C-alpha cells in the first residue's frame, strides 16, 4: 500500500535526482569549452560562441531553478533533456559536424539519465541522441566530395553500446529501488500490525480490569461501608479510603489503556484529557496549544508517545508547568511536550534502553519506523523539550485506538 510518507520518500529521491542531473550538466560544459579553444576556423563564428554562452547560461539557470523549485516534475526534466540534445547538435553542427569534438557529448547524455533509474527514459534519450547525431552529420556528409561515412557509423555503434549499457544499469537500479519500496511496504505493514495488536491487547486488558477487578473492589467497598455503618472504626475508615484510592487509580489506568476519547473525538481532545490526568498525578499545570481538530494520520502513535512523555514528567521531571503543542508544520504533524523541570542527560535514554527499560525508546523506534522524527532536547538543570514529527495526512482507518 502506498502511503503519504512513502510518496514523500520517492518524491525526495526524484528531487535529488533532478538536482544531480543539473549539477552534472555544468561539468559537461568544460570539455565543450575546451573544444571551443581548438584552432579551427568554424569555431571562430559568433553563432557558435553565442550558442555556447546561451547554453551555459541556461544550464546555470536550470540549476538554480531546481534548487528553488524542486518539484518541477517529469515535464521539466523531459524539456531539459530535449534542450541538451538540441544544444549539443547545434554546437556540433556549427563546429565541424562529425569532425567536431563537441559530438562526444552525445555519449555522455544517456549515461547521465541513468540517475533517473528509468530504463525507458534512458532508451528514449539514447535514441534521440543517435537520431540527432545522424541529423547533425548528414548535411556534412552530403556536402563533402568524399564523405567519410564509416567514422559516423562507428560513432553510432559506440553510441548504441553506450545507450544499451545505460539502459541495463538503469534497469538494475530500478529493480533495486523496487525492492526498497517493497521493504518499506513490509515495514509499514509490520508496524501497523504491531500497533493494531497492541491496541487490541490494551483494550482487552482495560475491559478485563473494568469488568472484574474494579467491580470486585466496588463490591468490597460496599461491604466496608455497610460494616462501618454497623460498627464504626478507624481501621475500617482507612481500609475504605484505600479501596477508594485503588478504584480511582485503576480507573485512570483503564483510561490510559483504552482512551475512548481518542476514538470518538480525535487526537486534540485526547491529549487535553491525558494532560489533565497527568496534571492531577504530578501536581503541575498543563498549558495546551492544540491547533489540529479531528482525526489525523498516526494519531494512535502520537497519543501513545504523548502519554509516555507525560508519565515521565510525572515520575522524574519535578516540573511546575508543562506545555503540550499539536500543530501542522508543512507536511508534518508536530507534537511538542516541554516542561520546566530538572532536565536529564539525553544519554540516559540510550543507557536505559540497554538496561531493558524500553518505554521511551520503543516510542522512538515506532515514530522513526513510521517515517517520523523523535528528538529530545534536555540537559541536567534545565527544561526538557521533546518534539515528535509524523507525515501529515488522513487517518489510518486500520488503527485501533
């Protein structure tokens, strides 16, 4: 299944390839400029130099454009390749035709297209180069009294081999890329199955606690209340208070295990409720800035991470204030949890994971596996800020909260 994150990964590779091809075009100008220094009468015409300057200016402009507007798409790449073929053909025709050193650029263009990892593109560009080479050489052959046809045939044969090698390499790269995409799909499916299994187990455990342990404690509490009415004592009062506290704690655990609010009204409301629960346990004030309403992709992951972060604040931070922010930044959903507590050494996370304490580390792995980023900024004696980023998109309906 194609996800938004995988599409972003593929789009990122395409943008990077566009930039690499644009950069490779500049070194191609070097041998063309060296050819222009050759002492030939045909190279001294203003048409040749004007065309060369125009092509160089366009190459620089193209490089700037793909960095400023990286999502130009396939149309821009095709147009750029067509300009390359035409420019090399014109420069070759103006500098001696089949005798021009500029013609060797035709051997380079198909190899540069290999970076696209599309054999069809390499084949079409190679065919265009072969046709353009023949079209460039033909007028010179027809005008010569004794045309040197055989060198042109040899050049075309070499060019054909060059194109074939480029197509083969592009096919191998495409196959490898397809395998990488399959692995991404497999990783996504495994992550989704793991989250679904965990959510189901949490829901089953929450229901079991509610239907058995809590009900038994409520029955015991009722018995204690009746006993206290018949024979009041301080011991019964203490026992009644302990049972009430245990029921309250179990209900909070049930809420954490099975957050009904996440399923019904979305992530923002669930985060607000989780913050209120954490504030009661930790004795701090929660400041919410939740700018996304409704359901978002990866909300189960984000909620689970936020719950773990708030639990860590309760246990370790000694904070007076906690700020929870949920917003969209470009193509990402960003969750930020910041506190004014004591801070900690970030190496502790790695050490605790090595020691078997995988609470926070497991969320880090899950977020990273879903194509997001999990960053921690803290140090002893200052506040802690944790930022969780996930690609923004529609809610994954397969996720069970």
